[in-house]
């Protein structure tokens, strides 16, 4: 199983990417400015983390996955 870091995971495009990866049984780190939204969408199927392109202190999780979208 591979794990992917998905930015904008609670948005229109990002949430569809997350769904497609989950269908393939891949792991997902769901990155969004509001992680409670991705947690509500995907529950415990993903790791929801706070991420903001304008805040470098939120970038650490991006290095944990096998790929970034």
C-alpha cells in the first residue's frame, strides 16, 4: 500500500482524488486548511492534517507520503 498526501482534500477535486485512492486501498494524508472537514467526509479512513500553502510550518506532513497531489 502506498500513502499519498492530498492537498485540498475536502474540496471538489481533492475529495474525488481521495475517494479514488481509497478505492485502490491506498493510504491518504488528507491535507486541508480545515481538517475537521476532511475528517467529516472520510472519517478514520484518512489521516486529516492541517495544511496551508501560506504557512511553511504545516509542510512537514507532506514529506511523509509516497506522493503529493
